C-alpha cells in the first residue's frame, strides 16, 4: 500500500480469500491513519485564497497584502517595506485566480527569505559541525517541511516561514543533521537532540498546526 496526494492506495492479490482481503484492508487503513496523524500535511490544500487587505503572518514580520486585479500586462509581485503588492490580470475563474495569487505570494516570499535562511543554515552548521552544506532551495511544498540530499542540498518549504522562529530553527537543524545521517536512526536523533534539546515541542507544534500553514 502507499499514500499519495490523491489518497490511500491498496493493492491486493486477486485470488486472496475474502476474509484475508478484509483483514489486510483493515490493517492497512489503520496503518494509513497512523501515518497521516504523524504527517497531517499529506492532505493539505495546495494554495490559499487571498483577498485584498489580508495579512501574511511570517515568523518575523507581518505583511499586508495589496492585490490589484486590473493589471494590463503580466502578473507580478513585490515586497515594499511591510507590504506585498500583487498585480494580476482579471480572471473569471476564482480557483485559477486564487492559485495565481498564491503562487505570486509564495515566489516573492521565497525570493526575500532564501538568502536569510542560507545565512541561518550556515550559522547553525558552523556551530554544530554537521557537515558539508552545498545549497538551499525554497518551494511551496505541502508534503514535507524540508529535505536534505546526500550532496548537501537542502530544500525548505516556504510554508515553514508561517511557523514560530523556534520551530523554523528546529526544522533547519533537522535537515542539517541529515548531512551526517541520511536516516532517522537513534544516531540521527542524538545529533538533533544535542543541537535542539526541546525538539519534541517543535515537532508537536508542526503536527498540530500543519493544516494552518498554507501559502
């Protein structure tokens, strides 16, 4: 069985007896519920519906959103001070419009915060000596908060910026620890615990509030 963005997928041999099919399906559904409780962001909405005057509350600053729906040329977004200015062409389809605005908000925030997170990552890495850090990318990812490759490339979901500063700090440490351990073994969690002794509190926040962290 597997869990995807579209649902829980269960495949069983065709000739299994009915009682065995029921037993396995019940077992797999229980397993899926446990996994979804651990990672509630599996079923998050992909984008948020914004309106003019809304606020985007990030870990370090609140941004007022100004949406101009009468842009005659291309769609655009920019941050000026504590405001995000969005220019978007008219669109009669609300879902398409919401998706375009959400994507513009995500991109302008990622552009602003990518250098800051890169500096933050390097500071943490120097303090705890996790390993060789190569690059950072930011995506509007709803399936995880971040990832780290064996080559030292770290991806961070822009949604993380909606979390408190201490939670952001924990996730950065979580990914940096993978520079030494590409797994979640006891050795890995020992590294995390040393750098972030209260990481369980931050994990709990992520699980509880994942549904509210949508850009």
